[in-house]
C-alpha cells in the first residue's frame, strides 16, 4: 500500500471520529428538547460528564480491556492489557490495521463509541436520578461493562469466534446501553405525574421540540461517521454502500413510524417521526455493510414500526422513558442484530441463531451487572431525588442555576 492511500484512509477515519464526537451534541439537544426546562442544566451536565469521563476511563484501561494484547489470539473473557495506552511497534505505520488507520486514530475512534453508549442511559433516566449516582454508575459502566462486552466480539473474543456479527454496534453499543436503560428506569420508577391513579400514561411534553429536531438531524449526520468509520478504511465501494444503506434506513424508519402512529393515534406526531429515524439508524447499524439498498429500506421501515409498538409497550408496562431510549436503542438494536440473519450476505438459519444467542448472552450480562450496581447504589446513597427536588427541578437542587436566565428580573 502506498503512503497516499494510507494517509487517505487515516484521514477518513479521523473525520469519522469527529462525526461520532459531534453525535454528543445531537444526544444532548434531543434529551433537553424532549424533557422539561427545569432539568436542562442537569441533562447537559450529564452529557458533558459522559464524554469527558468516558474518554479518560477508556484511556486508563477501557481500551486495553476491550482490545487486550491484540497480537495474541487467545482472548479470555476478562483478559486485560494493562493501564494506560502506548502505541505498539509499527503502530503508526501501514503495517498496522492493514493500512486503514494508525494506532492513535484507532484509540480515539473506539473511545468515541464507548462514550456514546453511556449517553443512551442518560436520556432514559432523565428528570429523576441523583447526579452523584449517575456519575458513579457511568464510571463503572463505561470503564468495565462496555469494554468487557465489546471484547467478546470486536476484541476477538468468544462471540467473534462463534461468527456473531455486529458491524457497527446495534448490540455492542445500542442494545448494551438499552438494556442498562431498561434496568435503570425499572429501578428508578416513573416521574411524578407520568401515570394517573388508574395507571394510565399521561404525556409530559418536552419544552423545546425544535431543539430536539435539530438533535436528531445532528445524530443522523453523525451516523455517517458511526457506520462509515466502521468500514475501518476509506475503501470507496464499501464506504459508499454503508453511507447509502445508513441514510436510506433512517429515512424509511421515520416513514414507517409516522405511518403506523398515524393509523394508531390519528395524528402526525413529530416526536414519533424523530424516533423512527433513530430507530432506522440503530436497526441498520449491525449489517450496514451487508445489505442492499432495498434491504436497508425494509429494515429501516420495520424499525420505524417497532418504535411505535415499543413506545406503546413501555407505557403498558408502566415504565417511564422520557426520550424513548429503550424503544430506539434496545428494541431496534435487537431487531437490527437479528436482521443480519434474515437479510443480506450472511442471511441464514445458522447465522440467525448465532445472532440470537449473542443478543441473549449480552443482554443477560448487562441486565445482571446493571441490576447489581444500581441496587448497591440505591442501598448506599440512593438513586432517586426527593419529591420536592423533582417537582422543583434538578437544575436548582443539583446545580444551583437555570438554563434560561429571566432577564426581566434585571430590569431597572
């Protein structure tokens, strides 16, 4: 491989890294837009904490836990490569990763994925979790749970040897975050006023839907790096295919959601439309490199239908998910992972069963680990704010500030 191609590959991977980083802006805007004004600072604080803490943890040991001794094919379940990061011999040369990128680019790209997975939980637990408990949980989740699960596939572990396939993380990123979100909202309980005395769900409108819409469009843009970067080079044919299937699945996901929600609820719900787009993106992520455009459209459309059904199911279970994270990331993540065994180049019964076993194993590990950690936190310091704090808003009680200053108080 000549130096020009190596440079082009590495530049594309760095651009993809920047796009994935930009997704944190999208997550933050989506979460604050779909929740109430009085909790805006709290949500923004959590999102900034996730990216800063996540990168430092991934630097300290997450990367080495997820990719331990990558030159050694014998990978144990909890094998660990040591603290800190240091490029291996030839890590900056074309001999590393088949000339797709350098070792430093590898670390930074993967670090962005690690931080993204924790952001999924942030939206689900919004408006009622203690900030201290969330911060401790994030440290454990990003530092241990995500890298361990990632090592089973992307680190060359036992799921990889089984043939489990997850191109860019429908399960390893999105379902991992979704399982943890499901456990967290079950333990936390619903927000005050979410369900009436008869158990009927009541809408708690977000305070800024235009900002939420901007957040989804930013996430859609960022997904070009999320999936496109997962090609792990600037290969023209495969990268262009992945960007096409990703974009088509997003569009059809939004369309599927608005069609079914219109039939069910007799209105054109913008928030359902937005989550349908995200559901389509999550659904295509496991097999974006394997699908034809037609298959991508079908996978995305089904994901959009799943969003509407998933939101209804969450309500029926008396669970409170303010931003629809469980429906988008868990349920559509499972769908996308299973779709690899139904559509595309790897479709077949054996592959479908491998995908199913992978989903169940990872789901079981995430549910058990999240339950243990949250139960301990609940016992020691508590996980939910008091009733008065929740009613007043977490911005004042947790941070002592408002997101939107009332300049009328400064008039003379």
